[in-house]
C-alpha cells in the first residue's frame, strides 16, 4: 500500500489563476431568472405569495426578492435542452476543475449525505475521519454502511481536532478489506489543511476513492495565496459549502466529481442519489446565488487578495499587541497539517485572561461583532473571499475585552473543556438509530449505547455517535457545552442535555 510521505511544512498553494474565459464572465442561470422576473407575469402558480407587491414578504425583503422567487421547471431557465441551468453547472464544473458539478439547496450536509449513500456500491465499510461533520454520520444511517474511524490529531490545550495523515489512513485500510471509500475533512473548522494528495494516493493504491468534505474550502484554488482545492490534489468527490466563504446565500452548496479513476462508476450513482435528497422545489434564489458566487470567485482574484491581506493584518496586530495568540501559529506541531486557510482567523483568548465563549458573548453584546465560533479557548473569525470588513474595529474590540479569569494564570487552561475520547462502538450507526430505544436521565445513560448523534455545535463534529457507548466524560462535556454562552448540542433532547436516547 502506498504511504507516500511529503514535506509537511510545505503547503500546496494554488497556481496563479488564469484569466477567465468569456463564459466565466457570465452568470447564465442568474441572468435568466432576472430576465424572467422583469416580465409582466400573472402568477397563478406556486409560490403562494405570487410576488404580490403588498405582501408581508415584499415588505420585509423588498419586491425584488419575491419577484425572483420562481419554482423549478420553467421553460428557458431549467427546462429544455441546453438551459441556463445546464450552462451554469458546466461553468461551475470548469471553475473547480470537476468532471461534473451539482448545485445543492440543502447545504453541504446534503452533499455529505449523497456521498455516503453512493459508497455502498463500492464496498461495505467506510474508512472515515472520526471528526467528520454530523451530516456524514447521518449519511451512514441512510446508507447502512459500517465504518472504521480514523482518529484525528487533537490539540488538547485548544480542545480542537485537526486532521489525519496518509499513514493513519493506510493503517485503517490495511485492516479493512471491504473498504468502500476514504472520507476525510479538509480544511478543518480552524482552517487546518490536510495532505490531500498523499491521502488520495494512499486511497487509490488500495483501490478506493477519496471523498473530501471541503465544506470550509469552497474558495480554495481561486487565488495564489490560497491552498489548492481537493479535486486538484486527487480527491474523487468533494463537498463544497459555497455559502460559507465563497459568498452564495446560506444553505446553498455544490458537490464536485473529479475526472478520475472512479468517475464513470460514481457519476450515475451520485446523480440518482442527488434526486433522492434534493427538493423538487429547489429555490431559484439559492441556485442563482451559486451561479453568481462562481462568477465572483473566478473573476475576483484581486478582491480575494484584499481579503487575504485583511486577515493577515488581524494576525499581525494580534501578535504585535501581545495579549492574545494566533492558533494557526502552532499548526507546525501537527504532522497532519500541511497548510492553513488564510481567511480563517483563530485567536487563542486564554492568554488574554478570558474564555472564548465569554469573548464571543461580549463581542456580540457590547460591540455588535459576530464571530463564527467559540470554544472555551478561542474564537474564530472568518473573512469571506472578496469581502473587506473593518478589521481595525475587530482588533480594537478584542483588546478592550475584560479579563474575568484573573484567578487563573494566563494560558494555564484551568477549567477549559477538553474533547472527550469516543466510547467503544457496539453497533453500526444505522442499527443503533433504527433499534428500539428509550429515553433515560443523562447519568443513567453512561455505559449504554447511544441511539442518537450528539454534537457540540458549532462546529457540529459528533462527540457521540449512534452505536457508541456513552461515557461519563462525554456527558460532562456536552452538558458544559450546552451551559456555555451560545452553546448548543445538536441532536440533544433538551437544551441542558439532561436526558439521552439509548438503545433499549
């Protein structure tokens, strides 16, 4: 089996982007919807608001939004030969270097579910990074696949999981003769980039495809200062959460299939699975936003460079002022990390005497600043490709935060949440999810098999999976997460995680 090694200190950056061809300057689907909305329609179809100018929706969002809100299957837009939608999909595939692209209107979660659903055609067991998004676990429930989990590296001080190495994947594949595919995450929620090329080579040497949850890397490959995207590094299927940093509307995403050794097998399977989980009333607004986001990325390298420069200014200011530290400055200590997303700004707040959760709460309440996520140890800010936020305002607000944790030495991490180790796997995710279950008090659930996925959110990485034994450590972690400012546990039966569903 190929366990090719690489220089883990040298990230794979994107080549200088070529000038866009004439087609990439267009947004055929968005432009067709706009033209359609400009005609004088009597709308006796869905949606029920009928684009009425006096409706509550028009009053809140503006009449332009409701006028653009069309149902699918319209001649000249998405019905017929060589439609604007077909052209928009082809342009997206070309932009990301894909054989084929699908537009998703239920987020990257939909893409992860599709990828999981097609894997049974390739084998019975998915070799999957343990810190995948909960939607991948949902996909295991849908597919019925068994799973062999590859443990990611964990920063115990930060309480965050990073990625896996090619050697980790090779070891898992050696013990999994019925492997269907390898499933990894890159980049991580904190911007850590895995060695996708080495992992792809390892998967292919074992005769299986590599699927990458690239939800947080939809902008990769569109500027020389950004990492290369997963498809260009050898991935066979990649989920792209285009709304996150590439600028489309929330809940819109893409799924990309590479022109690789598994393309002929995967393409019809993905297309059929897409039809199973895609709404028959896909939003024209979300779809149009994907078309526009693609055009902006391809034509906006200059603006993206400005966004990278803005993020760099924040990191330089944080280092110079000395109160806080930059999380990615410590990435070199982890062998699975070969690069970092420059548009992710993760700040370790412990050195400044305040938890990440409290910092996030005060930034929101006192300064009207929203950051993406907080942990006990850090806050993560993101800068969208092409956006130009007031970074001076963020740096100033960050450094005016009080230091309520004065009883703990700076950086000591006293009282910080640590990620719990997973419990033993006793059943497949599907078996546990569909088994007879009962609800018990959280303390009574310890030692029993979970029937649910429980994930501290964000980032939505599962801490307990269906089929895993619930540990006391996991219960403490989830309850403390739920009690933290802005804390939430996806899949919990109640806000405080006082009750859990277990296999009867």
